C-alpha cells in the first residue's frame, strides 16, 4: 500500500505546513496590530501629527494589507490542496488521519484572510 502511505504522508505534510503558516500569520497580525495601535495612540496624544508619523502608520497599514493579500492566496492554495487530497482519498476509498484537521485549518486560514480583508477595507473607507 505505498500509494496510501504516500497519501498519508502528503496529508501530514499539508497539515504541518498549514499549521506553521497559520501560526506565523497570527503572530505577524498581533505584532502589526500592536504597532498600528501604538502609532495611532501616539499620534492622538500629539497636538500635531508629522509626516514622519503618518509615513510610519501608512507603512504599518501597508504591511498588514500585504499580509491580507498573502493570506487570501494562501487560503486559496490550501483549499486546492485539500480538495486534491480529498479526491485522492475517495479514489482509494479511505479516510486517512488528518484530512479533517486539514479541512479545519483551511477554514481557519480562510477566516483569517476574510478578517484581514475586512480590516483593510474598513481602513480604506476611513481614509476616503
């Protein structure tokens, strides 16, 4: 059953990779959120905002927007990989360990991407 072992190995790798990617994205979001909040708080305390302050804030927001874009792409790739692996499982009429975990991780990655996109759009509307 080398095909089944290989399929299980592919599922395990997909789960590990997506978990790692998701954890890193959450840490990056937290850091960016702290930076943006700190910059906005500092600007609100000042009587006058400098262009340097605005540049720093815009740069932090741009980084968050770029993370949003990358998470949207990551979510799409994760779902494509899941669907391929799920099809392969059906062909072999088996349900290997981890396929359900992969589906959950795909959903979490999709939700993170959606939340980041909402933040980006909300910030864009405030600027307009």
